[in-house]
C-alpha cells in the first residue's frame, strides 16, 4: 500500500532530526502546522497527537464519533454506515478494509490501543512518536509478545475464504 | 480464563461447572424506590444465574446500573454490572469498579454504550474517554496487577468476573470474530451477545470463533428475547442501534393476528434458544425481555432449559 510506504519514508526522513524536533520547541510548532495541513486534507486528522494511522488501515480512527481506537462498536448499520451519523460510512468499516489492504501494518489492527492521552491534543504526532511520548504510560499496557501473538489472527480467518 | 483466581461470582461458578447458564436483564425503574428493583428482580431471580443491570441503555436515563446492582446484592441476587463508556471518564470508572466490588458485585460487563443521540436527551455530552476494550484491559489490570492506570497501588483484592458484549450481526462481519479475539485478549472471560434473530449468521460467526479456539477461552452467552409485536419489532429494527431482525421473522409476525403476536414472538424466541443451544461453544443464553420480563420464566420452561445438565460432560464432576 502506497500510504504505508509514505509512512515509512516520512519516519526515516524525520528520524535524524529527532534532536531538533523537541516537544514544545519552535520546530514542533512548525511540525504542527505541516501536520495540520497535510494530514487534515488527506485523513481529516483530528490532531490527537498520538497518531496510530498505520495501525488503522491509514484511516483516522478519531473521526469515529465515539472516538473508538480498538474497533467498531455494535451499532454499525446493515449498510455499513455509522450509528451516530447515518449519512457517513462507519470509520471502522473503512479501517478494516484499509487494514486488509495494508500488507505491512494491517495486522496491527489487532493491537490493544491504550486510552487516548487527551493532554497531547493539538501537539505534533511525529514529535511525540520520535520521543516515545505518545506511547508513554505508567503501567504495562500491552507487551510486544502479546502484540506479536495477536497480529497473525488478523489474516488467519480470511485466507480460508 | 480458567487460569484466573475465582472471583466468587456465582455466574462464574455455574459456567465453570459446565451447566448451561441463563442470565437476564432487569427493567430499570424510573423511580427512587428500592422495592421497584426488588420486584423486577424477583420475576427473574428464580431462573437466572445473573441479572444484568443496564447502564442507561439506549442513552435513556433510569436508575443507575451501579445502584441497582448494589440493591440486588442486599437481597442476595447475583447482579451483572453493565458499565458503559458513554457517561463517565476513566477516573470515575476506575472508582466505580472499586466501589462495585466493595458492595459485593462480582460480574462486570464492559461495553461501549449507545451514543447519546439514541436517547431522549440527545443534547448530553458524550464522554467515550475509554472504549470497551480499554475499559476491559483497565479492569483486568486493576484486578490482576492491583494498580490504577496511573500505576498507583490498589490496597485490596478485587474479585471480579469480567465480561464484554459482542454483536456478530452487523458489519464488518469478518471482523467480528477477530474483535472477539481482541476482547478475550483484553480480559473478557464471558460474553453476552446482542439479540440473535439470524441464527445462520450466528452459526457462521461461531464457526470462525471455534477456528480460533476462542470458545475454549471465553464463555459465550447468546442474547435472545421475545418480540412483543410486529410494531415493537419494527421499532427495534429501525430505531435501536445494532439490532438486526431478518425479513422472515418480520413476515411471520406480520401474518399473525395482532392479539397473538406476543405469543408468536415468544415462540420464535424459544425456537431460537433451542437452535443456538446446539451450536458448539455456546455456554448459555442471555434473555432480554424488555417490559415483558414475566415471560422469561415461560421461555425458560418452554425451551427446555430447566434441564440444564452439561451437554458434553457427565453431571456431577
């Protein structure tokens, strides 16, 4: 998937600038402006500051009216539309399709995403990612082993069809 | 699931014993009268291993699920405390979980919750600080690691039997079994499903669930319930989020004379119970008979659930 490739490329390009791209710096302000323009146009980004786009089929989960980060609720309509906004397709229906079309990161839809850190709203996701701020928690939320064990389940039952 | 310490939940004991479990849902009063709760529970208690107290389902305000559960424990009934993410943030929810356990509530059902727009106060602020899976994982962390999300210690045991909901009947269908896997990983030990009216769809879901071996890791209770009339079915189908009623059932009700529709709705319910009971990996049923709770006893009797010996195991182990 092209977007996965763009994500990897952006990550690789920004990594060397980790020291400049510090939280609360001028560089972060510049990044915020870039993210706002870029991601808002392409993904309708809500600037949660802890982007998990690549784990959600390159569709922004924060556009779900219930802000769900771990999958669709039980209210999805039979036509695949949203319970809250009947005129729009359920964000998670799009995420599932996007994840199926994402060979590299699609399985990450199985990860158990931690609660949103509301303090990071309107900060730069890239800066937070480079400095590990977006995943920082005081408790062990999910181990890498568990993530690795869950990921294969995503493709498992599809191959049989 | 079987590795965990016992929560002292009666529902858990029943499920562990292999007996086919029955849970039901209490109609929450719009009063401040404890007697209303007792009366509503009395109709169900004789047949049920657990009574769910809904957390303002459909986003309509009633007596809170926490209070109903507390009242139920006073009279010795076994409540299932439904806790939704719609109305409370993580601070309130973690505190409520402690309080619930302190009051003797042992079963927790973690759900996302219907949006406020479904209810009669659509101007309310939707919270959704957690989603249901985050809520489950947090509750499990509190119980097993004995810490709050902040890392701060909890100073006592927290005996809880953790549950979640599942809706196999809405898109994306293939995702639904994977979502169950996620909920089990997050901490779910039992599942109560949305109303099952489409048995074929449910069989396909359970096939996927068994392929993943999930039926051996979590107790699945199928949601069932009697449709009161064609009109009521039509309302549920169009106005209540997440309920799917196939055309055949709608037709069957429509063809029935009005005065016999309630009876027919009950018959449909018992038929569905008998069908889902035969599906491998089903641990029980969750009977939701909103405003016709008096029918639960008849449904249990007529669907043959009074003989609840384990299917695959010999009784008396």
